[in-house]
C-alpha cells in the first residue's frame, strides 16, 4: 500500500527549490506583481479610498504638471477668451454684437439664460444676426436657453464636462453626445475647420484626452469692450479671423479641477478642448497589457539582482544599499521617459505598475519565506488528498470485485439449478 510523503521529503524538496536562482526570481516577481496589482486596483480603486476628497490622481497628472512648468509656453493664435463676469443680459448682447463686427471665424457663448425677460427680444435679434454663433446646451438634462425656440439661426453645443467622479479632475472630453449634439468645442471646430473636425470623427473615440500643457490663451475683459477701453480697431486686430469664446472667468460655480490647476474656469477648459481638436494634439495611451508587461520585465531584472547579490559572499552585505540605488535609478528613469514621450510625442505611458513593482520588490523579498511555507502546506495537502483518494479507490475496487464475485456465484448456482430441473 502506498504511503503519504513525509514532512522531511517535502521540506527537502522545497529547500532544493529555494536554492534554484530561476525559481526565486520568478517567485519574487510574481509576489511583486500580486502586491502591485492589489495596491493599484484593489486598494486605490476601492470605493472607500477613491471617494476621499482630493484622491483623484493619475500618472498623467504628474506628466501634465512637469510639461506645464517648462519655461516654454505658447500663446494660442486661433482662440481668444472674453470674460463677461458681472455683465447683464444686455451687456452680453452688446458684447456679442461688437465682437461680430470684427469678423471672427466663430463665437462660442458659454452662458445659460435660464429664465425669460423683457429684454429677450433684443438678445434674440442679436443672436440670430450673428453668424457662426454657438450657444451652450446641457446634454444630460436636455436644457438650454429659456428662449431657445426663437433662436433659429444659432448652433448648439454641449458644455458638459467629463470627470470620473463628482468634482473630479477634468482630463477628457466627449466629442458628441448623440447624432445631433456635439460638444461645445467640437461644434466650433465643425464650423471653422472641417479637416480637424473630420479627423476627430474618424478617430471615433467615445472620450478624448485633453492636451493641457504649455498653452496660454489671450483673455479680454468684456467690461473693457463695453466702456470703450478697447476701441473697435484694436479689438478687430485681436479678434479678426479667430474663434472667440465668451463666458465667466471668475464664477465660483464654474471652477473645475484639471491636471494643471485646481481652479480652471469652464470656458478655459473648453478653450483647451478646442485647441486639442484644431491642433490635432490628442494624447494617445499605451494599452494596459503593455504597461504591465514592462513592469513584469523590470521586476524580473530587480529580482535577479536581489538573488544574485544574496547568493554572492562578496556582495551580500551590500544587497540592501544596491537595491535602493537601483530602485531610485529605475524610478527616475521611468519618470523621465514618461514625461519625455508625453511632451514630445503626446503619448501617455502609465508607468504606475512599473514604479509600484520596483518599490514593492523589497517587500516581496521579505514575504518570500511565507510563500514557501504556504507552498509546503499546499503540497502536503495535495499529497494527502491524493493518498486518501487512492485508498478510497482501492476500497471501492475491493467492494466492486467482491460484489462481482458474489454475482458470478449466484449466476453459476442458478444455472446449475436450471440444468438439474431439465434433467
């Protein structure tokens, strides 16, 4: 009868495995992967953790900050923003009328007139006479200006901004909300640059990443237009053949968090979206499996270094110091490469898995002995189950053989009785 493997044989087998460099490297790498995956997708992404205020962070936010803090900045030559804080309805109508005299390519007005007024007739007339005027629309609540039915010559664009959670960071925009309603900036692009708009449609992405870094927009105070501080000729030089975005700059209810600022006005975010579309400066993202593949390869290299140093009598005492230096160099390298390709190639490489696996490599080494204990227990359990299963099979075989023997005996006896009766 077979016997179950004893504790000594299992222990010796595991000790032999622990002396194999390749096995230790794989073990540490797999532990780093499990720990990193758990931290990144189970802990950080858990509702309890992600709902904490200010916890909306991605690796791309760091890249945006680095890119935006460069001394090189570009003033957008196609887009001008006009602030209309503290302006009345008639003031807004007058500003739109004055802007239209300068012959801009298009005007985008990010304002909701939520109720009707006795002044609406003048506003309606002004808006209907302004070419390429795009007004704000709320695609989620399907609402717009109160006197929208009377505006027969204007265009509509959704000003809804996209974030992963309420009051979260605005990193992406939705090009269209249905077949007839485009995003506010996408509608302006459609009216002014058919090639850029067609390219946006051909990409056919539900969400596009906004390109924020190193851009500035000329901002004009609408009050200065009303009181004549900026004369019409100067205004024409500033606005002729450009896209003009009109909206509140300092409205506390229209301030949003972006990767480059905690308080960005909605009209400025729309300016960034429009610049992204016109310049075709879309941020591409590397697939998740590539990010994790890179992370796993780096983890194998780190694990190989740890095992090699621990196995060398000469370098064993320097293992911890060398690992720390190697970790710092890898982290610096990943951050540099990530920022470089983001700035120069508009490519977002999420090196968060790599950074985590590098950082948790030492912890994985510390946890390694526990793995062998668990593995030892698992092997013992499997052997025990196999042994008991074999004993059970042997017992079943004996019972079946015994029953079969009885059946043959009864059959033989019955045949003998039948033969005697015939005789």
